[in-house]
């Protein structure tokens, strides 16, 4: 979950490193540090944000043509100066930044201490630095060989950037289970946890596989297999724009990304749906379409917001494709003994493509012989490389820790998969299929309308409720997962306790919580259970609860009952979650801002959960 960056080239490294850390701060913001090789290696680190580190170093910066940097999400050891990265080995030969977690660090640390090594931090990463150095000195081997030999003893996940002070013209990097991208510039090379950190310097990147060692000089690189064979790197070109990773005129990334959803949804279906002829084209699934069509069961894996998207996918696939679907928390699936059949298809959903639990669940499913597909936003990430086929969402970079546009892009992909299968299996007639495609293409403009009509209204609503301690979110059918997602957004960034429930379950416990101090959000566009949801609202009102209702335009029944209503345009029921979630994202955002919370960097959270 941490962010790492490195640079070797002909320019000063410090400005590249510090700017890259700011781009990566969504991955962790407990502490930050840099090591720059110039006249010796200068190491600075500080508890707090990257800005705190920058202020500590001062306006003069640090001179040197090679450097590494790190922004931390704490795993081992509290956020303190001593636990900030980079970590220097005891005798100073190696300096390391690390994203990941070392599972056997206690045993390694005890062994090194028995050899006379002393430790100055509480982290697992310092063990790596000292283990490499011990191997280097004891074996009298090259830095490259020492890194290779040392890491054979390490159990866990890592993306590493390494400096050897005896070879200060080289930058070493290696990954295993953690993301790493290599950038190729003019007389310069870069490493980073994520492409946005380096894309203003280069669009040419390489994604190394697990256990591939990378050695970088300013003018060339070596990519080495686990068997120590050099091989030619596969260079890819990033298609993102620099503007995609800035806030523009918005005060926060999250608000920018909420307002980007008309474009991100359009980008997700652009080139994939057509009206002449009416069709859905998902090229990434062509090779596995027969297996999908005849799947006995689909198991959707995800974590957090991706799990909520999967729940909507369950409704879509069962309704339109008539395939049984189970939605599993990847973190639970990986440790269970699930029954996986030969005709099962696994769909793993992840914004980053690096979610540790989802990757582990994928590997478990593949070991059982299942066909595993991926839905992911980040090209070149681990999940697309470890699945047989899949679909990219094309949502663009999402920097805000609380996912918004990634969620609606994932739901859009699942919608297209469900409709494609319905068409392939002759479960939908041409007229209905054509109408559905036309309506899907209208969704971006309907979201744009919701944002224009409701942003100010929801800001005023948030002002009334910003000091409450609890929220309840209720929905039925397609809107139950939307209720879960709305509750998650609120608690993630405003720190208000919120729960999502199926509305029918209210009487099985949660109704005991309702009084005049409990706001209840009903996701209540018209569907087959509309009369039931009206009854639920009446039950809340009878207990003096405050009702905030998401309804279709011109809804008169609920408008007369609810304390507040937020209107959204009408569309097909299966597409309505894409509209209904937008007001909930705005409500969470404005509540958090009014409570003085750090919207883009909520406490204890990071964007990409790459460790357990």
C-alpha cells in the first residue's frame, strides 16, 4: 500500500522524487523519505505528509543524479521518523524502499541479531536492507548477486527500490506480489509503484514480472529472469494524459472524480457498444465466450467497493444471462475450502489490479482448474496478467482513496457482460436489446444532469446532518448494493458510523436504532418493490426517523412522506444503480468536507490494498 519511486539520470533526482511522492501519496501518507546519491548518499525522512518532508529538507533540496523515495502506509511499527523509509543497512552499504510485507521478518531479524546486527526501527523492511548487506559482505559477491541470494530467504510480498553505496550509478529494483513499473526516458530511468508518479517524464514503461530483477543506469537497463538470464523488456506506451492526474479546478480529487463519471462511463463503453448494427463488443472476452455462455456458475470476487459492484453484477447476470452467481469477499474466499466445479467461471474485480486478497483468491481458483477472468482499471497490473481474459474499465486514474468512478465503470462493464451473454443465449429479443443499448448510451448525460441539479442541494442537506453520529442506508433489489456502497463512502471519509441493509431486513433488528436522531437514506426509485419501500418509509416516519430518499423525478408518493428527496432521472431498472449512487457519493463528500476531514486521504486508509 506504500508508494515507492526511484530515478537515475543526468538531471537532479530530488525534484523528480519529491514530485513523484506527491503523486503517490494516495497509497500512504503516514511518513515519507528520500535517499539521494550525489556526494555520498543523503537520507532524509519524516513522520507526516510529503509536504512535511519537503519543508524539513528545505528549498535548496538535495543534489545528486540518483535517488529513491517512499511514502508510507504503516504496517510494522507506528508512524514515526525512525520507521519511515528509506532504510539503511547497519554498515551503510544498502538503502532500501519497500512496498509490501515480509511474513518471516521476525525469524530473519533474530538470525541477523545473532550475527551482530542492530536495528533502529520497528519495520520489516529494515530486515531486507540488513539481510542483503550481510549476504553481500559475507559472500564477497556483487550487489546484484547479494540481492538475489538474500531475497530467496524472504517470504512475503515486495516491490523494492535499492541503492548500493558502493555502486552509486545503479538503481536496483525487483517485485514479488507488489506493483512496480519501470519508466524509460531520455538518458534517464524511473521506478514507481504506479504510473501516474512518472508519466509527466515518460510514456514508455515496462511492467516486470514477479522475481524479475531490474538494474538501471541513466543510459541503459538490464531485465533479468529469476534464472539470471537477461531478456529484452516489452515496452508499452501509456495512453493517459497529464491532466488526468491533477485536480484541475476542483478542491479535491474525489469531487473531480465524481464529476468525471459521465466521461469515465462513456470511455468504458466507447467502442464496445454500437447501434449500427446493434451489438456489444468485448474483445477481451472473445476467446472465453463459449465458456462464459455455458458456465454452470459464476463466482465474483472483490473487496470493498469492488465487492459492491459484484453484487450488482449478480443481479444483472442472473436476471439477463440466467446464470447462477455467487459474490465472495476475496479475503474470505482465499482462506476457505470453496467447492469449485469444472464449469465455474471466476470473475475478479479490482480497481488497481494489485489487491493482495483478490490476487491470492485468483491463484487459489486457478489451482482448482477454474477459468478466471478479470475486470480491472490499471493496464499492466497483476490481475490482468494472472487471468486468462478480461475487460479493462478505462476509468482513468483514480487518486481519491474513496472509489467513485471506478465503481460505476465496474458496474458498466458487468452490465455489458450480462447483456452480451443474454444476446448470445437468445434470452433477449432484438427490440429489447436495442432499447437497452440506446438507454445505456444516455447514462452519461443523465449523470451530468444529476450533478448539475443536485450538488448544491446535497451540500445544503449535508450542512443539516454533518454532526450526527449514525446513518442507516436501505434499499431493495438492485438498490441494496447501492445502499452498502453509500454507507461505505460515508464512513470512509466522514468517519460517521453508517450501515447498509436490505430494506426488508429493517424489521429484523435495525429498526431498534431508529429515533429522531437517526437519518435513514432510502434508495427508492420505482421498481417492482416500490410499494414495499413506501411501507418501510412509513415505518421509519412512525418512529420519528429522518428520511432522505433517492427517488425518480415527479415521484409524488415518497416526496410527501420523506423529510428530504433527491430526484434522479428515470431509466431501465438495471441501469438505475449507475444513477442512484451519484447523490450518495456527493452526500459523503460534502459531509466529510463540512466536518473538516481529509477527503482524499482518510485516516488509516490507502488506495491500493497490496498487503493483508
